[in-house]
């Protein structure tokens, strides 16, 4: 009985405790019911989208040349605005109204690009690329120019005429055939002067397409170590000169001065022989050993008796050798 009494006393609530439980229950119910009954505050109206920049850009487009049929402008779609101008590319090339005409990007000069409405920095990038031997082989190559935006390329694309003698006389997107004279800003490309490889200095070599200061100096250093070139093909052996670059400059190279610095194989020391690029240590050691054992060479053909000297090597080195 004592356990039952203790349990009853533990579970029995006093009047104050019953009132507290009742009040707590009412409060919980009130918190669940009250929120739906409260008025929902009105949300502020959304701010209107800022479209002033779109209007301004469309006005700029209307001031310039109109787009030909089929051309696409990125400003026609507000969801695809023109990308922001890169640093240094925001200045227009000309304050006048641009105009479109058929052109060859490989021959058009600065004035012509300005007439098309490109920015100054973009024009300099294109001209610098062309001056270093670059070439646009198809219209799509133009869109890789740094600073030329996609909408600008789309505007120029219908007018690109690569390799045509007179692109201005070609119909554009169904327009009538033009009969204007060839503009003054599209002159014929200048012909490069040939370079004599045994007397050319760095300035003459740098003028060749694809040849920079380092390559020009390497060609001259290689020429000095050889003792002069006896064939144009020897230039291709210059360290760091790509075969594609050599093929490009080969038609511009001439060999008129054929004076070579000779090596006397009967008196030359090992130190003197190792300077020549065609002579390696194994060949030099074999040559000196043969000369010590058999005596002096009577003619350069005797060099073929040296085991290390192959027919190919002899053909390359013979023009530089003498026996007296």
C-alpha cells in the first residue's frame, strides 16, 4: 500500500499546477490559430528593369551602318547584351559614320578598317598580326582577333572577300553589283626584297616573315660557325627555326656570295676542328688518329678513308676543307 500511495501522491496535481497546465494548453492553441488570422503586409512593387543602356546602345547602332540582310546583332536580344569593352578597346577608330564594303582583311590598311568602324586597338592588333606574317585564310579566322566582339564580326562577315582581286566589284548578300573604283585604302601588298644569306645582318633577316630578333641572331651565329653558307638549305639547320617558317622564307633567300672560310685538315688542331658544327668529337678523334698514323692528307677525298666519316658527312663538310 505504501507504493500505491506514493504513486498516487506523485501523479496528483495541485490546483495551482492544474491551472498552469490549462493556461499553457490555451496558449499553445492560440499560437497555432493566430498567424492565419493576421493580415499579410503588402510587398513593395518590383523595381522596373533598367533598360536605359539598351535604348542607348540601339541609338548607337542606328547611327552606324545598317545591318545587311541575314546579319545578326547581339543588341537585338536584351537577354544577350554586348560584352563589356576590354581595357584599351573602348575608343572608336573614327568619330565619323562607318560604312560597310566588300574587303580583303589581308590587304586592307588602317584607313579601311577605320571606315568599317573598328576601334583603334583592334585595328592595331590586326595590322600587327599581318606584319608578322600572319594571314586570314577564311572569314572565320577574323573572329579570333582579340578585341573584336562577336556582333562586330557578324556585321563584317558578309563583306569579307579573301583572295579576290577586286572584292568591291562583288555582289554582297543579294545587293546590286558595285562599280565604284578601287578605294585608295586598299593598295596592292608590297613585294619583299630577297635577302642574301651570307651578307645579311639582323635587320635584313628580321624583315622576313616569322623571323624575330632571336632567330635572326641564331642564323648569323650558325653562319659564322660554319664559315658561310654554300646552299640555301643550310639555313633550315638553324636551331629553333621551324620547318614551316623556313618554307615560308625560302623563296626570299638568295646565295650570291659563296666565299667560305676553309679548314686545313693537315694542320688544324682538335680545338680548331671542334668549332665547326658538322664535326663531332668522334669524327675529330678519328681524323687526328688517321693523320698521325698515315701522315698528311694529299687531297680532301682521302678523308673518306677515315672510318667515322660517312659519305653523307663528307658531302656536307668537304666544301669547308683544304689540305694545304
